DNA sequence: ATAGGACATATTGTATACAAGAAACTTGAC
DNA sequence: GTCAAGTTTCTTGTATACAATATGTCCTAT
């Protein structure tokens, strides 16, 4: 895909706002995630600098931050290249996500307060309503909130940070899972099990339920593969 | 602490080797970890540039990488400041470490191969020998190897990466508490329990043992801290 | 015709110059 | 004497110039 393609939709917005370094990073991130670049494509400092109307320096700074999140890889004296994780990497990442969720669940089950539990149930009800309406997008939003509440209630800031970071990284891949037929209902019943384990303060069960909920296995895995293959 | 203090011991080595960007990063990391800077101290770009004999540009690059690992904090238009995590943060980090280890253990118990198990037992024997000799430094080294083997055997590259990264971050703090009386023996018996759980393929038990093994380090450290704090 | 090497080009990495913002200092008023 | 506003100085952030290295091309020799 050429640079022209992705420049057009964004350039309008860019001109309106004042372009600051953070925006450059966010935009680059967005471009990579939404697939504006081919897989192993090299990100051209000069062209991007032109595009954003800045010099190479801020672009290079953004590159480094992107590299630290794993979205791009920096090969010395070669440049930075977008890293679309392959099926294997993705499975590993989902596996790690499942473990992080399990860990949060483990702690949360012991530490969640009544108000937090109430909030969680409330969000879960919103999830349920979305399922009834078969509204995958709304479910997606509330589901995210649901999980973030669990991270928060673990009261382990560092772990929470890890979970949020990886969750964000996996966002684009997670989303496509939800459109699997019947997945909404299944996900919802898993939520119920999670909530009841947390209510009961059963940390082992909460961890297991969360791990299973997030893990990519069986049909989900197959779905992920075919979807990935379809993109390229 | 002034710049002069830390410049002297390092400047000799620097002049010998060819100074490349990676070395700058490593050195800065080392300086921060070994406490060459005061806690909230601002890292002066120009002085450091002079010190390393380079311009500000590579220094700023190193700063960004340091910021991404959490060793320093970047405040826009202010500079970068060293972040010594407080007792609370450290406890949270140890807690996260415990959970990461538990996660690795959970997977490793199911996935470890015979050769890997053999290697693990072998390293564990070396640990045991170090305990007998009451050699904390050797124990420290083999203990690290022991844990790294477990991460590796989990065959979950992303999780392994997280574990290694945090382990590295906690290194300076972990080291302190090994010199506590009786800790070596206790740690060793925990190792035995971990190995036997892994041998048996008991993922739940392996996870719990590893969590406990690391968590106790965090607690010991916490005690150590409060004790130190009481003095000053 | 192909392989290998020298040259030309392009791109990254580093240094320096410049701009913009924050801290520090001076000066003046109360 | 203290506080505040204006000015100066210092520091970060950005642009540009330069150096070093990788890549691509062309020519030659086998």
C-alpha cells in the first residue's frame, strides 16, 4: 500500500489541529494498527516527516516509542519496520493476556470491595443488554470496561499496567473474535461465572474462569487464523 | 551526589572502548540502578553528553528508552528525572513479579520437556551447593538461572519477555534480601517444592509455589525497607 | 551470461544551530 | 522587607547540516 492512500483521510484533520508530538505518535500508531502499512514495510522517516510537516527528529522519537511497544522493530542502520505479529506470536500474546487476566482475577477475588463489585455487576448487566440486542459493538465496549474494572480492583498498579498495555495491543485482533456466531452468548455466560467467583472471593476459580475466557483455543483459534489470512 | 563522583570510575573504561549508543544506554542504566543519581534528580543532557563525548541527540535517545522501562520519568519541557520506586511501588512490582512467575509456572508444569527438567534440576543442585557453602552470590546467580529456565520452558515468548524485563528491573532490590539470615535455606526448600510440582506436571501447585517463593521476597524486602526507614 | 567488485546513491545516525518555553534573577512598588 | 512583574538566562524541543553505512547499479573479467 502506498503512502498516498493513507495520507488523504488524515491530512484534513491534521491541518485543522495544531500538530504536536503526541499526535504524531498516536496517528502513527493508528495507521499501523488499522493496516495502513504493509507488513514488513519500512517506515520512511523523510516521507513521514513531510507528511506531518515536521523534521525527522520528532518522527524518530515517535519511532522509538513505537518500538518500545512492539509495534515496530528497529534494525540498526536499516530503519524501522512494522511488525504484524504472525499467528504464532498472536497466540503467544493471547496466552500471556489470559495469564495476566488470571493473575488480576486471583488478586481481585481477594481484594474487591462491595462498591467495586456493584460497579462490576452493573457493567455486566449492560453487557447482557447488549447481548440481548445482539449489539456486538456495544458489547465490545462494555466488555472492555468489565475487564478494566477487574484490573483496577486487583489493586496492583504494575500488573494493571501490564494488562492494560497488552489489552490495547491486542485490541484489533480481539475485536474480530466477537463476530463469531454464538460467541456473544458464550462470552456472557463466562462473565457470569467470573462475577460469581469474584463475589465468592474464590481466587482460584476466578483466575481459571478469566484465563479460559480470554484464551484463544478451539474455534476461536481457527477463526483468528482465517481472519488473519484474509487480510493478507 | 555530584557528577564528579560517578564520572571517575567509568571514564577510564569509556576511553578504552569505542563508545556506541548501546553502551551509553547501558551505562546510564547502571548509574541509575547503582544509585549514582539522587532520587528525583534531573539528568542533565549537556553534562552527560560531554561526559560520554557525544552530542545531546544520542543522550536523548537513551533517555527515551530509559523512560520506556520506567527507570526515569519524562516531564515535557522539564527534563527527565530518575524514578526510584517508593516502598509501595516496589511491593506492587514484587506482587506482579510473583504473578508472572506463577503464570510461567502454570504453563511450564504442562509443557516442560525431560531435557529441560534435567537442566532445571542440575541448576537447582548448583543452588544447593551454594547454600551449603553459604555463598549468597553464587546462589544469586544460579537462582536467576533457575527462574530463567522456568520462563523458557513455559514456551510463551511474550510472557517470558515480561518476566525477564520485570526481573531485571527488580534485580537491585532482590539482591538485598538474600543476605537475610536463613533466607538461603528457606529459598532452597521452596525451590525443591517448585521442582517437584513441575516434575509432577501439577500446574496449580507449581503456580502457587512460585508465587509464594517470589512473594516472600517482596515481603522480606518490605520488612527490610521499613527497618531501614525506621533508622533514618 | 554471470559473478564480483567498484562506484554512486539513498538512508540512517550524529552534531550543531535555532526556536520556544520554563526557571531564575533583578528591579520596582507597596 | 516582601511580593510581583518584567527581563534574562538556561533548558528542552525541533530543524538542518554533516558523517557513516547500507543498498543498488554498472562495469569488467572469467
